[in-house]
C-alpha cells in the first residue's frame, strides 16, 4: 500500500477522490490513528473556512465589478 500523502489526504477530506482511492484512504484510517487525527484536523479547518467565507457567496457583486463584465460601447 502506498503511503497517503498530504495531497491525497486533502482530496479525501474535500470529497474529490474516486471510490477506489477513497476506499484506500478509509482502509488506512482504520489502522492509523495519526492519519485519522490528521483527517479530523483537516475537516475542522475546512469547517472553519466554510463558516468564514461561505456567506460571501451570497453577497451581491459590487456594481464596479459587474461593470467590468459588460461589453464596452463602440
């Protein structure tokens, strides 16, 4: 079994792995308390970031930025 590196671990936490890769990580988590703790910490950071920044997604785009997306008059 290949070691689970930081990139794979973060992809697992973010739900970006395919089923076989996720199963490989889950099998490793079942036998490695340190790895399981790292996943728990990464999930906690992810939750903090979402709590801090998700509300921004609901804010309206400022008019000065929306204007940049409009075609210029000839």
